[in-house]
């Protein structure tokens, strides 16, 4: 049975920077859980970042630019957490490869998991078009990344 990697916070795990979850009650996701298809994963926690943690945003680019060292991930405390975000992306990729995963459902707008939007790096609450660091790395390796808002598109890919 094809496995699907899902952001842990969408499954009710309180792993977000603010110590909360972002539970998604999409029916297909519940069905996948019941079928045993779902592999929960949080890139940032996998890299050893604490929960709660300072919010972070990508400055001067998106996830791809972070992977090529042209942009950094900076917390609102000023700490540079780029290395941890790249490590989290690599951990996620390894989990996908170990489980032959080709589809991931990741949380929209996160600096790790965003797939169509991220925040603009100024902690102003402004979103811009872009992808998070983990999403960028997964996409480079041919893994299709969807958000909690496009789960039905992912479902269509596996014949639901
Ligand atoms: S890194 Fe991804 S899975 Fe982890 S809390 Fe942030 S959005 Fe959720």
C-alpha cells in the first residue's frame, strides 16, 4: 500500500513553533489514517528544534535559495536556524525514500513545509509565493507536495 508523508501538526501533534497543532479534519486524511497509509513527520522537530520555539522565516528568498545557500532561515530572536532547517529537510527526504513515498501533504506557509506560499521574512504577517525548505528538497527529488488545502488533488493521484 502506498504510504503518504503528512506534516505531524496536521495530525494533531502539538509540534508547531507556538506549541500548538493545526489539526486537519479532511475526511480523506482520516481514511488514510485508518488504512495505515500515513507517516507523520515534523522536519523541524526531527532536526532537534524545541517546541515551542521562536518563529522563523526565510529571508531573501525561498526554500530553493536556502538549499543553494543564497538565503537564510532566521528566527525572530535573530538566531540563524538555517542549518537546522536544512537538516530537517534532509531527514524528511530520507524518511520518504525509506518508505518509497512519492506524495507528501505538508502545512501551507510554513518555512519548512509551505508548498505555494511562505512568509516574506520580515515577520509582518505577509505571505508571498514560495516554498519551504523541506518542500523544495522533496520536490527536487520528484516527490509531489500538496498542502492541507489540496489533499483532494493528492487523493486523485492515487485513485481516490
Ligand atoms: S515543520 Fe512542518 S510539520 Fe513541523 S510544525 Fe512546522 S509545519 Fe508542522
